[in-house]
C-alpha cells in the first residue's frame, strides 16, 4: 500500500518583498506540502507601505486569493529604518511591470493577525520570517503565551560566515538586531537559514530559462524579477548569478531533506562596533552555551529549484484559468 502524503504544514510568512520574498510567497502558495494561512509584512527591504503593496502585487499576479495580507511594524524596535533600495530598487520590487493589485489589506495589525491565527488554529503553526524579525519579536513580547502555539520558526537570516549588509552581518538581522535577539532567546524551536546556505541557491541562466519556458505570464515575471536581482548582485558583490535567499526557508518546511541542518547555539551581537547584527554561531560547541537553533548548512539545489519552478508553474496555470491580467504597456 502506498504511504499517503503527510497533511500540509500550516504556515504564516512574515516578509518584506523584495525579489526573493516574492518567490518565497509563490513557493508557499503553490506547493501542496504547506498551507499558507497568512502573509504579513514589515519594513525592511523597503518601507512598510511599499512592502505591503508588493505583497499585494505578488498575490494578484499569482492568483493567490483567500490568504489575508496584513501590515505590521513600520520601523525596527530601536534603530532607524535603513532600506535596501540599492538591492531591490526604489519600489522594492523593480524589474517587471505589475497590474494594479486586486488583493486588499486585512484591517488587523500583522502581530494581532498572527496572534489570532495561533489562538484559533487547531494545531500549532510554523512561522516563516523572511524579513527583519520586528513583527515576530513584538508577537513574542506582547503575547508570550503564543510561544506554545508556534510549531517552529524557520527564518531566513544570519550567517555562519560573513555578512552582506556589512562584513559581519546579514541584512535581515542587522535591520533589527534587538528583535532578532528576542527571537533567538525565546525558546521556540528555531531553524536559521543563513547566507552560507542561501548562497547555494543560485539563479543561473539555466534556472531563468526554466521560468521563461513555462510559457506563462507568471513565469516571465519571475524571470524578470531574477534578471533585475542579478544585475544588482553583479554590481554590488560581483556574483555572476544571484542567490535566491528567502525561498530556502520555505523549502526547509516543505521538505526538510532539501536543507540540511546542524544544531548549534546562536547569539546575536548587539554592541560590537564593527559586528553589530552578526550571528555568532557555535558550530563546534566551544562556548558551552546550550543549543538554541538548527542552523542550515547544505542545500540540495536541484530539488530546491524543482519545487520552486513547479510551484510557479501551478500558480501560473491557475492564474490563467481565473483570468489574471498582466500589466499593460511597455
């Protein structure tokens, strides 16, 4: 007798779209292994107004309906907001043309929406933050009882090696180190998918050809997103192909075998003159500090891209069936 598939894992994505966030949303909405309950936004790659608009744009072109989109915190807990317009452009999602969004915004603050879903859902929910951790830290601070209703936090952020926003720190963690510190010290089961693993998810020309080869408007939008993303990565870091960070965290939930992890203690540096926002990962158990995270180390890139492309294909075909129209004009 064949083994029946496991029921989908209920998840909430907390994001700041962002090119890679956009693909993370599509992967979560298009893969049957997860049940996307909500999309919440936070200031990060761009202002909150722009990241929320971008989430609505992604849902519109991908035909994602029935999934609430809620806006959250518009600034970090302590420091000023510093957006990544050098990476994602003035809109936060430069490259393709998008139609006017048909998806609205929920009337609740993102933190309150997450709290309500955790309280009402019949089973614990996995949170997948692909952005600064401001919303998640506020949730755990305001509603500490919610920790018991979180199955796991699987985040994109940090690194076991060097940073990208500065030599020591990755963007999501550096954008709100105090929030990251709260999350890593929360005691909630946590998996960190950092730059050391996401840099293995390279969008090569062959990958872009797979998206254009789908023959759908959504496939072309994904290719256009990655083409723009590639241009900034070449200019800023000299990458020949851009790494697609955020969907790696979603892929870990979909199929843990795609993203291999080790257990380690992770501390967020808050005071270093040159290292604020760094994730200090004790891979060799030298500090004696207790394990508080699974840390992703290895990506099965072929299986990863198969899941992403398959999800985009499914969404693209569905969007065409329901009559989603692309943006007009050049």
